[in-house]
């Protein structure tokens, strides 16, 4: 059940790839950074992936990977950005494919600027888009 009307599969995959590149650039920058520098409390148990927390704010504003991601998101038509947002929400597990219209309504309430910011600031955007795309194409 493919429910994309404006956004293409090619655009989804391209943005997912750019999101992966931006995440890799961020993780490379943070690799080896002392735990105390990240500002996160030391976990007592469980996973100790401190790099997974936080956002892209540690990257320079002109980082090429981050700029490419933001440009690709910003280059979409507003209705395509809304679809990308709904796809991200499905991939996050917050919405089911059958809740597609709810995702579009959320995007409308947030406004185009808010949607663009949320997409561009999601460090797990690649994973969320891949999962969301899989969900809507396999049902």
C-alpha cells in the first residue's frame, strides 16, 4: 500500500542516504570525545551509546553532509515535506501506516517550518525513513 502522493520513493531514499551521511559525520566528530564533554550522566547499566544521544548541533553549521541534508529537505515542496514527516513518524513507531492522514494532519498543525526543522534535526532520520517506507510498502 504505497500512499505517497507527492513525494517519490527516489526522494525518500536520497534523503535517507543524506541523513545517514550527516549522522556519520556527527558520530565521527564525537568519536573519542570524553563522556564528561557530552554532558550526559554516566549510565549505571545497559547500553552506553552516548553518541546516539543529542542532535546535529555539534556539527559546524556549514558541514557539507548536514548542509546537503537540509538542502534536500528544504528543496521539497511543502506537501512532500508533510509526507516525509508522516513517513518519519511511522518509522518512529508513533503512527501505523493506517494513520497516514493523522501524520499529515500533525504536519499541518506544526507548519512547514516546524516540519522541516523536525526532519532535519532527527539524527535517526535515515532509520526512521527506511522503516516507515518499508511499513507503507509492505502493507
